[in-house]
C-alpha cells in the first residue's frame, strides 16, 4: 500500500509539473505573438510595403525557410533575415521563428540587389546560412562617394553587417568574397533594388537598414558581448531598441534553383 501511495503522489506531482510547464509555454507563446504583431506594425511604419509578394510565392519562401531551419536544428525562438537571390525576385524577408510551434512567421518584405556575375569584377551572392558575429566586426558607412558619384554603402552612419569571407561560384571555379549586408546610394542605387546589381554583397534600402539596426534583428552576439567589448557600444545605435528574441542569422537561398 505504501508503494501505491508513493506512486500516486509521484503521479500527482508529475501531472502538476506538466500543467505548470504547459502554462509557462502558453504564457511565452502569448508574449511571442504579441511582440510579433508589434514588429509587423513597426516594419510597416519604418519600411513600408514597397514589396508585395503573392501568396503562392510566400508559401514557397516560408516552406524553404522552415526546411533550412530544421536542417540547422534551431532550438531557440528568434528573428532572422532571408534573401532570395533569384534574378527575377530579388527579395528580402524579415521573419520570426517560433521554437515551440516549429513555425515561421512573416514580419515584412522588401526589395534587394544581389550579385550580378555577368558584369566584370562582380560575383554571384553565395547561398547558405551566415552568422552575424563579432568575429567579423561590422561597421558604419562614412557616406563618402566612389568614383561614379555613388555613396556605395549608403548615407553616413548606415549600418554595414559583415558576414566574413565566403565562397561563391565564379565561372567554373570557387572564389572568396567578403559578404556584406548594407544600404546603397539613395539616388542611384535604391531605384535599382529588385534587380541583380551588386558586386556580390546584399544591398538593401535605407529604411530597412534603419529597421534592422534599430531593433537589433541580427545582433544577438553583439548584445551578448556589449559589456565585455567596448567597441560594441560604439557600433550599436545609442537609441537602439533591442527586441526580445533577437537573432543572428542571414539565410540566402535561390528560388530559381528549387
């Protein structure tokens, strides 16, 4: 009888613990959903709706994101960025990954320009999952013009995310390029977003640059090291508003190859 009593007490404890765990998960999910909706609103306020992909394409993109994330075995809820380098698409998506429901949620989309390998000295933007880490410390644009009169990295103070040296295809061989995510010239570059136009980096709009920078979408590693590395406080915006579930990954894919 004593053994039965102990078993019953253990069963009651486990059921109670399970209920508490379920309540905790539901509370986290409620917070996540609320903040995801807030981020959608902030995206619209900051970036707008210059890109409106059709539903069929969105379904494909988010199915592709989900496959990549499952392959990478993500275990934490977090925000991320996905780029489709398809020459006929040239799109960028901000998304949220829910680790409890194993689902991907849409935050917003915009146009980009990736590498145009048809031009001399230009390379195809590499495909893969790239981590934004302090090992490849980012920087801010000086706003200087190149010999063509372009502010190639955008206005002064625009954020430049550095994903390090990455291999890409060049004709019949592999080449290393420095993969950057950055703004472009407001006058000359922004009107060409949506077409392959860069040397291999990923060009984005000034508005999207501000959104990613302000809310620390990809800056988890920087915030985790902000107290130990002085340069981090210099790089991060003084008025930044880092979100809960800040992420660190850039996903680059190509729907024309699927």
